[in-house]
């Protein structure tokens, strides 16, 4: 084993291979920073090039890209508050809040180091995958996977926030969104309104981008020419290192959560990131800082997501079952080079296995170092007026969303969910539980259904299930005992309210609107649900039932507290309307003209740039966007009514 | 109207091109092979596998570019093809039964008129049924003596699992079909974990994943879907010539060859899933000359020792098909009789709760 490891290392240290590994890493780094574009986009952009390389170099290049994305996305999340990838949404919540308090360096430092450790833990797991991880993956049958999803949901309940009714309603809304599309249990397509686009359900990227990204960009655009607060300083990494050291065990625990997330087929980094974040909340005594800039939230999230993408490779190489979306493409690349992963892979190609381990380990360390080096320079960019950054950002998000199916539906959905995210933000509905509900809805329903069909109810007593269940029960019991001893009144479960820290603020009119909207959605859902097979009705009813009650209660309360304060956010509302109008215009006449007009409006009117600088900058963005579309091999949308451009 | 005119102009241009330079028809052109699934999936990988061989053997050595358009269980990509395919044979839809089955069943959202399309080439996508060695079944004939309830795992009844489910109907097996898995990979994991005991896997996966389990004694291969012989899906499959076809298994069990609507339905769905499992479709107005070029290229590829070597590794030596006979068989399978359609609708609605 040892000599294989060494010979793989010397294989990797050939100059050409190192070069392409770092080349892949740079591409992954850039895509990690671009919101909505992540591992999948980076790997697919590199895919055509690997066929010009030898097998080891080509695979090293892809691994370089995959294993850096969740490190560099920290930069965007912390500095701009828009998640660089869906799995760094918790980092966007906590990191951006810290950055606004002038502690960006701390947030970034902890984020990079946690990512690096996560990557190294992932690499170690891949290393021992060879004798150990295979049996572990086989131990995780459907009942165990179902229990994992339940643990995730319980942890997520920590994110409900101060307002119990709104938090729970948001979680129900997320579960409801997750129910859209094919039911696992029976052949029903739920809530698709006859649209082929919805047959697969919502794409996670678009939900995360819409609810968090678009809503942030709208605020940025409304600030327009101004800079909110002073420029962000990234200096003094010392605090970051200290914070990291204090929280090293949390990072390691989160990385292990991330590793298990990777073992589960087709559950991406998002789920394990939220679970780790929930774990951080539960294991922190003073929960008041969550949502307002809690460094432990970043440490947990970043430790987990990097570990997940790397341990995604374990089921991929051992069983040919991709652990996540980027791993699926990597599997395709392995096939193209004539490697057929499976039980024989380890004995037949030990060098290749170790090459993979070394590639991800090396990228994790070097990538984190580069992120440290470039962050101060990138932070200076935040001194540029927000409107100027927001313009390319929104277009990159459009491209990111458009990667899902390359149809207009992607763009409509981005802005529709963006509107939902904006409304939720101003209605003070926490978005984190909604996203967690969405992420966990599918695996929970699927594994519950499969488990019950295969095992009846006997699965409840399986040892694996009991062990995982103890993760929920033991802390509950201990907490109960502690409370009993302390003889205190019940400590409020409410922990954090992410929204306040993100500059939301409660708008009563929007709040009422959101409650009415949710009531309508839930009532409609209940009505359509009646036509389903009982098996596919069970799960949505768990979300819709409480959802109706909660949202009607919120309507009642909203009416009592109503104040005509819609005007306060009129400027942001105009921007939202403009973005939706842009979406419709792209559908009607193609992407060229509306994009040029949107750019002109954003730069000249919102950001108040001077005519010439605005024109030059706008042209540069425009060309960049076109090139990006071309590189990603997506043909830009063509006008449905008539096409210009 | 504008669309019609431009179509007519394009058709004229295409025809002119064909007449002009037959030997180098594809010179300087790019052939877009649209795959309605994600990158890294079996269909995408197969298209990538064939790419260099078509670049080499099509006259004029075009650039072949494989484009993934996932979504809607392949319906979105196929609908896109319906609206955007060029009729000069440079846009192909390379797809599987996930696209053909919804078309045959007439499901909502299907806009593509698959039975009007021309067939450029086709590749078999054989499938092998195997069971766990725990249920004391050593060959196909013993399947009814299993000492455990048979449990099959699948994704959804009205898509790629349909031929497997129909084969159980033909053989009259009592199978608990558990649908709702994410893909065939997770199904195989559940099989290895002992949660399922009856499974079907396609060729490359069978060769690389299941054969080791067979060698280790934990899995027993039983039968294949079969391959076409004189218009009947009864011959053995080259992927595992030692295994009988479903047709043979039925004959062994009952002493008579299979017949009736169950068999017709199985044969229609199974032939477009297995024998013609991966098919490249072209625009309905593609000139016959261009299709002949594809048929000639297929012949050259099948004779290419490099292809033979590569396909030996990946598919146990499967060959490409093209030409009128192939097209006829595919078109026949795409338009089954009303009786078969009714049977499928009733079966799917009553047994699997599918709505149409």
C-alpha cells in the first residue's frame, strides 16, 4: 500500500501534471467565487480539455477543480452575502454579518482553515476508503439513510429563530417546495401545473440563488451608488487563526458529518452543511450570536461542505454510484479513460486511487493558501459602490441558473424565487429553515417510503438506526436532566434570527402579503393533494397541514398589526419589478437587448456611473457574459415572440 | 410561416449539398449529438464513447459534439430537439427508453413526434436479470422456487423500469416491486446490502459490478432481455450468451412459446429498451442519402479493429445497427397496436397507480 502511495505521489509531481492540477484548481476557484456556478460548472467546463491529456493528468485537473470550490466560495459569501454556492448559505449568513462589523478577516480565516481541514479529512477518508469505507457504505441501508435525514431535520429546527410561527411556517414552505415534482412513492407528479419544466422539481441551485442571492442583489442595487458603511478591511489573520484553533474539534466533528453526507448517494454538500450548522448551534451554549455573526457557524459549515465533496468520491470509485452531482461527471470522466470503478478498482488500479487522494489533499492546502493571499485584494473591491458589483453579479446568477436545464424556465424560476426570497426577507420569515426543508424533503420522503416497503416497521430496531437515533435522543435527555437540576424555567428554544442581521427589518405590509401568499399556496396544495395516491399524499400533508394553520394565524396577526408601510421599501420593490420585467423581456425577444438595457439601467441610473466609464464597463461585462455562455456551451435564450440579436 | 419558408430553404440547401459533394458531405460540419440526460450518465458516456469513431468514419470527418440537455426525465431535451433539429442530419437525438416510453404511452408534456423521426444508428443496451444467492435459486428455471419474497427495486413504472416489470408479467412472477429509487446505482447498492434480491442491470454495469459478485458467489445471473431474430425478441444476447432470453425462459417453464398481449407489450417495450436501447434519431426530413452515409459509417465502425477492441472491453463486443431493417423495427416498436396500448394503460394505472 505504502509503495503505491509513494509512486502515485511521484506520478503527480511530474511538472505537467502539477500544472494541470493547479490549472483545474484556478478554474474551480473562480467558479467557486461566482454565485450559482460551482463544482458542476467547473468540471463541465474542463471536461472537453481532459481528453487532450493523459488519464492521470485529466483526472487530477478535475479533482483540482472539485476540491477547491467550497473553499473559495467562502470569499463571495463573506464579502457579498450572496452564497458562492448553495452549500455555503450558512457562511453567507454568519460571515456577511461579521464582515459588516469589520471582522471579515476573522470570518475568512476561519472559513479557509475549516475548508482546508474538511478537505484533508475527506482525503484521509478516501485514503482509508480502500479497506474501511466500503463496508461502512454498505452498512448504510435505506433505514439508516432515513434516520440521517431525520437527524438533519431535528438539527435544522435549531434554526427556526425568535418567531416560532414564522420559522415553522417557513420550514413547511420549504418542505412544500421540495414536494414539487415526481413523488417517490407512487407515480404522481405533484404541483407541476402541467409544466414539463417542473417534472423534475425545483433545482437546488436556483432555489438557493433565488432566495438568498437575488434578494441580496436587490438590496445592493437599491443602495446603488453608495457604499454601505465603510470599506471592508481584511487584515489581521491572527484572530482567525485563534478562532480556528479554539473551534478545532467543532471543525473536525463537522468534517465527519460532511463525510457521512458524502457517503449517501445523491445527497449533496448542502444537506450536510446545514446539518453541521445545526450541530454548531446545538453545541454552543450562548446561541444569541447565531444569525448575527457567529464564527462557530462558519467553522462548522465550511468544515462540512469540503469534506462532503471529497468523500462523494468514495461511493463513486467503490460502487460506481456518484455521491453528488460533480462526482457524477467525474465518474463519466473515469469511464472515458477506460476505468470502470467498482469493487475491483482498488486492487486493479491502486496508483489511481492514491493519485486521487494526493490531488485533493494538495489542492486543499495550496488552495486555502491562495485564498488567504488573494482575499485582501478582493476585499478592496467592496469599496466599489455596490451597484457596480451587483450588475455583473445578477447576470452571472442568471447564467448559473440557466445551467440547470437551459430553458427559459430556469430564468423565470430564478426571479420568481428571488421575489419569494425578497418578500420573506422583508416579512421577517427566516429563509434558512425554508432552504433546509427544501433540501431534506426529497431524501426524507424517499427513504421513508423505501424503508417501509422493504422492511415494514421492523427497521426501527436495527442497530444502525438506534445508533443514529441516539444522536438526537441523548442530547435531549441530557438537556432535560440539566434543566431539571437547574430547576429553571424552560429555556426558550429560540436561538437566532438570521434575518435581522442581514438587514431585513420587518415591513408590516410585506409581512401580511407573505402570510396571505403562503395561505393561498398551502390551501391550493391541500386541494390538489386530494387527487394523489394516498402514498404520495402522506408527505406533503405533513407540510401543508401545519402550514395552513400557521399561515392563517400569521394573516390574522398581520391584519391586527397592519400599518401602511409598504412605501419604506418602494425602491427595492421597483428593482424587483425591473428584474422580473427583464425575465419576461428575455423570454419575448431574446437575451441580447434586454441584457444591454438592464446593464445600462443598473450602471447609469442605479449606480450613477458616468456615461463613458459606464459604457466601457458595461461593454466589458456584456462581452464577459457572452463568453461565459459560450464556454458553458449553453445557447443563450432565443426570443419566443420575435428574436433580436 | 417564416419558419416554414426557412425550413424549405434549408431543405433545398441540404439537398444541394448532398448532390454536390457526396464523399465529403460532412466536411467542415459539426454533428451535434443531443443527449437529454446529464453529463456522466450512461447515455452521455455511451455517446462520448462513439464520438471518435463517427468522427473517423463519417465522410468528411466532421466534428462530433455531444451536448447534454437534461431535465423532465429526458422530455425537455427531446422537446428541444423537436423544435430545433436541423434536417440535414447534423443534429441527432441520442436517447434511451426514458424518451421512447413516455412517447409510446402518450404522456403529458411529450411534444416530440418520435415515430416520425428517422433513425441514424442504434446500439443495443442489453440488460441482465440476476438474483441474490441467498434465495436458493440457481438458474432461471428455479425462479418460482425462491425461498423468500422476490423484491425488485426500480425508479418509476412508466419509464425505464417498464420492460423489467413487463418481463415479470410475462413470466407470471410474484414480485414485490419497490419503486422510488434515485437511479440504478442506488438500486444496486440496496441489492448488495440485502434489501433487494432481484435486479436488472445494463451491460457495462453488469460486466464491471455484477460479474465480480457472481464470481464471489453472492449473485446468480438468470436471463437477459434477449435480442431480435426475425422480428421476434427471442435470441440470446451477446453480452452473456450463456444465459437464456426471457422468451426461452417462458418456453422452458410452460412448454409453449410466449404469446398474447403480455408478450406483445413486453416485446414492444423491451426491444426499444434493450435491442435498440441507445438510438440516434434524426429530423423527419433528413434526406435518405444522409441516412445512407450513417449506415455506411456504422458498417465501417463495426469493421474497425479499434472499435472491436474497445467494445469487447465495455460491452462484450456489441455492434452498432443502422439501415432500413433497424429503422423498421424501431418504428414498429414505437407504434404498438391499440390493444397493447390499452393493456399498458390498464396495467400501469391499476397495478402502479400511474395517471395519464
